[in-house]
C-alpha cells in the first residue's frame, strides 16, 4: 500500500495528495515526497528546485506560470493555511480556463500536484504561513508571467468573508495587480 493517497480533482493531471501521517504524544512524522511511492500512484515527475515562502494573513500570490520552461509544482503548507488555486491554461485541454480550489493547512497536511501548463496562486489565511513547493523546472525570470487573480472570465471565489478578510485589504505584489486577463493570454498566442 502506498504512503500517499491520490485524490482526483476533475481536471486531468491536477491531483490532491494525502500523505500517511504517524502521530503520537511526541508529535508526528510523515514523508512529504518519495519518488518510488509517487510513481506507485501514477505521478512520475522529476523535481529540480525547491521553494519556500512565508507570508502574513491576506497575502495573495498569483496566478503565476512560465511561458517557456513551464513548471509542475508539488505544493504544501508547513505552517498556517492557504486557499490554493490552480487554473488550467494548457493548449487544447478540455478544461482550459477552469480552476480548482483547495484549502491546504498545517493540520490537514494535504499537498497538490499542479502540472505544467497551469497558472497557480494562493491566498494566505493566517499570519506566518509557510508555503513550500517542489518544481519540475528551474525558475526562468525572463519567461515569468501570470493571469489576473480576479479575472471575471476565470471567476474564482476567494471566499474572503469566510476567512475574515476584505478584498480591498488583500496584499498583492505590484506585478500581480496588473497581470493579463485570460482573454489577453489567449490573444497573445502563447501555448502552454
């Protein structure tokens, strides 16, 4: 039996992963990645870079992707919690433009594998949230891109009120305030 449970999302290739967690009065232990065990559940990617961010409550990062040297990402929260969002931008995909939302928390220890060809982002729900992800390709700043987090054509419900947040107080980077819309991405002719 695999140490990881694969949960389908309804978008091909995008999967939620639940690790086996061993806990007692001392704390817990879990494997967060095992090439062999991931292959057993059909995930055969190879990772080349790990990233780690820390954010305060109300930070929204995304929705990011690279136009070349696209990255698959295995994402998880090691402290705090996020609302994690992936948007399918794969050329020819039957779910192009659709998104999937999941809460990733320090407590639930769930992970998401976001394949190449997706825009990815997250909203931090607690102060001192630490987010970690493994990537299948190196960061290439010259190909860094994104789509607008609040694009009406994607129509993501960030559920601000549920988490005690107000949309006008969300903290965004300067680049995330002015990303292209999904329509502009399609018109650009870039294929992921």
